[in-house]
């Protein structure tokens, strides 16, 4: 997947935050010929990080630095603690959340790269204190080959008492 026309200008160590998800850029795909990207994510306490979704172009590997990262994929819940990984292959619906009372922090390896630009492109449509611009959110996801199930995480949100994305 090559996205060259309207990618946002992002820099290493730049931080982006929307809803409960924080993103800090660590390795940009353009520095490794598009083969991968690395970001550091945070998820606020008792919050879901994304709607149920699947990637059509990339795989993700999450390595937990602080807290407990919960992921559901293929109907199975996985929990990773500091020093542990969760692999999220492309083509499988998944979401992730923080069921704990402290912010979690994890490294996300994205392969191949270019999907790291999604977070910067999405952020203006999810500004705090303003209604989400869902038409733009959907358009941005489609541009990056992201398929979203908008109601797929409702059961997770209820079961774990999480803040919703809206």
C-alpha cells in the first residue's frame, strides 16, 4: 500500500491524542523504505482504544511497557502485561482496551508501514469537546484499508465498564 498524495507531515516523537488513545511516533516508515513503522500508544483507564476493526494491508505487534493491554480477536480475549506481546494479523477483526485504573503504554509495530499516518489524519475529526465527524472518520479509515464494525465493541464496553468512543 502506498499513500503518497495527502499524507500528513509527522515527525519522530510527535504526539497525537484523541478520545482515549495517545500516539507518539517512534519510527516512521519512510526511514525504512516502507517496511514498518513503530508508534507508542497510551490508552486511558477504563477506556476502549478503537472500534472493532480489521486491517487489510498490515499486521500489528503490541509490546506492553506499562499496565495491562486487553485485546479481543477472533472471539478470544488476550491480556498482555509489561514485557509481553500480542500479535494482531491483518484480516482479523480486533479491538483493544484498558480495563485497569491506570493509563497503559505499549509499543505498536506496524508492518508494512504507512498506517502510522492514519492517526495524524484522523485526529482533527475526533477533537475533544466536539462531535466526531463520522463521515470523515469513515473516509479516512477506507483510505487506509481499515474495515470497521461500528457496533462490534459494544459488548466489550458494557462487560468491562469502559468509556465509549463517542
